[in-house]
C-alpha cells in the first residue's frame, strides 16, 4: 500500500450518518464524507432536470434566512417550481446547517454550479477554512494526497449525492502533505454536473 493511501484512509473520515461531518474538527482529520443516499423522489427529480437550461448562481445567507435564500438561489438558477424543488431547497438548508455546525460559522456563501467543462480540474486545496461539496448530478469530486509533482498516487472519487467537507488552507492540515481535490475532467464527454458549494462568508474562492 502506498503511503498516500494510508494517509487517505486515516485522515478522511467516512460514514453513513450526517454527524460524520463533525469529524473535520478532529486534530487528525483532513476531510469528512457523508456517504448518504438521496431520497428516491428527490433523486428522480434531479435526474429529470434539463441542466442545459439552468444557470449557475451564488448568494450569501445567515442561518435564520437560509431556507429563504436557498429558494432564491433555485429561482436564480431557473429551476422549475413544485414540491420536488421544495425538497431540494430543504436539503440545501440542511447541508448549510451541518456546515455551520462543523465549521463554527453562521454566515455562508451558497453556490449552485452547472458544470459542463473542466472547471477546477487541477488538484488543489481551497483558500478557505473549509468547503462543503455535494454533486447532486454527475461525477463527484476527486481527492487524494499528492506526490512531489502535485498529482495523487491514488485518486478517490465521491459518489453522486455524497457530501464532502474539506479543510482549506486557512484551517491547515494535520499531515505534512495536505489533502487535495478537484472537479472530475468531463470536457468533451457531453456530461453536465450540478454542484453545490458552501463556504464561510468571510473567505474568497
């Protein structure tokens, strides 16, 4: 087993319960991944969306208004109205609360991206304290520990619907080598991804 694989297994917490995301606060943890299954009704609605007709959007929110802002985010993205969109809005609000609890903040930037190219295709660590990533549609975020050339020996990939909370450069890594991540390269495949990104409000991309 490669050293990078050993670090990934020991420093990335994974579990089927949302409380796993709080593991990112532990001294030896670089990231936490909630390996969840989306409700079938929400999953079916997401699969039916015409992503090519949607737009990316970004808004800032404090907790008391998070569901209202999530609804506005969906309107900005031109998502069709209905009960299923309400389920989606509630899910964004839930992930926002989990992020706030784990990262000890009460104001966040919400970003919903429709990705069709190789955005953020280089392995990197974000210049934030922490970042939550959830791919609702399409290939999930890739991550791993790099060699000297900056490329991981072994690339792990999140599944659709899974929630990853990654420490950023402003938080720091418990290891000598930080955990890096990237968007999966999809240019030329015709695939589109629907990605939710949550950051603390007081940090830049």
